[in-house]
C-alpha cells in the first residue's frame, strides 16, 4: 500500500528526472527528488522533500511523499505529521488517511481508530482496520474465567453408576502470550455401596489441577501443559505432561502429545487434527494413537459445526479404542479402567452479551471392561466471561 502511496505521489508530481525543466524551480526540485528516490538515496530524498515543502507548503503530493519517505526511514512521528498535513490539504484523501492511520497505529496513538474510520474506500479501510486490530491484540491484556457443572450417568455399569463434577477455569493473555489454570473435582456414586465414595474422607473422588503456558501468533501457536490428578477412590496420584503445536496455513492443524504417569503404568497419546473453515461453517477431523506398554490403541474423530458472532453449534463422533485418554483442549482425563470404544457428542455456545457467554453439551460414550459393555451419558453447562484492558 505504501508503494501505492509513492506511485500516486510520483504521478501527482510528475516526478521524472528526464522531464525536469531547469527553468522552473519546482520542476527542477521534484526532478532531483525523483532521481534520489530512484537511486535509493532515501536520506537525501528526505532532506530534499523537506526543502521543497518549506517552499511549497500547500503542495499535497509533497506532503504525501514526505510521509512515505519518513516511514521508510523509521521516522514514524515525522511521517504522521506529514500525512496529517496531506490529509488536511486534500480534504481527506484515502492515501493520506491510510498513511496517517498506519503511522498512529505504529505510535500507539489513540487517534488511530478515528483515522481508520475516515478512510472512504472499503478495501483500504479494511487493510487499516486489520493493522489496528493486530496492534491492539499485540499489546492488550485479556482475562477470562468460567465455571462448569457436569453430570454423568452410567448404565449397565458394574461399579460406578453416576458422577457429579465442577470445573473452574481462568485464562490470561498478554498479546500473544497465554497462561491458563483449570481445576476439576468429581464425586462418584457406586451401585450397591453409597458410602464408597473415596478413601480417607476426601471431599471428592477425583481432583484434577492443570496449568498451561503458550504463545499464539496468527499463523502458528505452541503450548505446554502440566496436570496432576489425585484419585481418592484408589489413593493414587497421576502426573500429566503434554503440549501442542498449531500451524494455520488454512484452518488450524494441531499436533498434540500427552503422557500420563501412573504408579503401575504410563499412557502416551499422540493426536493430529485439522479444523477446516467454510465461511461460518467448519469441520474438524483427525485421529489419535495411544501407547501403553506393549499395547497400542487408535481412534478417529470428526466434528462439524457452525460458528458466528461469538456463538456456535456442533455435533461430532469418534470411533476406536481409547484407554485413560487425556484431552488437553478441555483439559480433562478419563481415569477409569474401561476402554472407550466409540461415542458421539453435541453442543453449543451462546453470546449473552459482549463479555458473557453460556455453553452446554451432551456426550455419549460406549465403555467396555472384561467383555462387558456400558454407556456413559454426560451433560455439562458452562457460564463464562472475558474482559480486557
């Protein structure tokens, strides 16, 4: 776009070293300016345009040219002043307004938003708007918090018959840097033994703590996570480490790895997924492989949905065995001894206001243990808010 500004300035001035008329000081000066630019002598060109503007202070094209040269040399404040004068002289030409907006964005000037709004051409305004949004995202501090309730009912289950849980999450972002914390607590109900909830009088059957640190650029992202799980029903701890890499050439391609360390075994999971957008619609598909000692488990999954205006709907399914999988995106762990054979889920989220949102989901999982099958039906409701400075 600055090349466009330069081209317009050159055409407006008629800058051409071969067409300069030496009898005319203006044409002679602009010809010298053009020669300096074409020769790559931008510092000399900057001094020349300053000299010319002192003589021809009402010349719009010279002010525009000055702004471009100052920008190329990193003199952003000087560029902003030149573009502002060009905008005044032209009555708000888009080239001048764009240069002014981009300069103010670079300087962090609060007037940048109004300069963007002053641009008439929709395409030029969109370019400036994107630059403004990127600059704000790079420096903004954002905070989000949410709480969730979820309930699971087990059918044809030999031990557990229900689970009730709560989850609290907090997310922090400073530009592209991310930090998040999650805590989940579950209480299980057992068939034929209502008192067998946990050991040692613990309040919950299972407590999970997670923390994550990441970096999210526009085209890529990386995150490292750690979790610890205390299973009061067995009196054992589980340590979880994992991470994910995102590449977004089109949609989001995500590679995820997690390792769960139990007292008697280790469970490693490697998953690859691709979220592909189609306007307001999207589909996510992928697969995962787990390594548990000499055993290997694999599954595939597919989700389709719609997302627009901070609201979304989705439905998905999965097929293939999973054993004690960790899902870092939530985050959560399925800590039972059963195999997850297949399942389906659906859900949605609704923007209640600029900052508040509500989400709900349902999932069904087919479980298998020692040749016996069972079903798990889980319903969850979440309420959250986000804010920023």
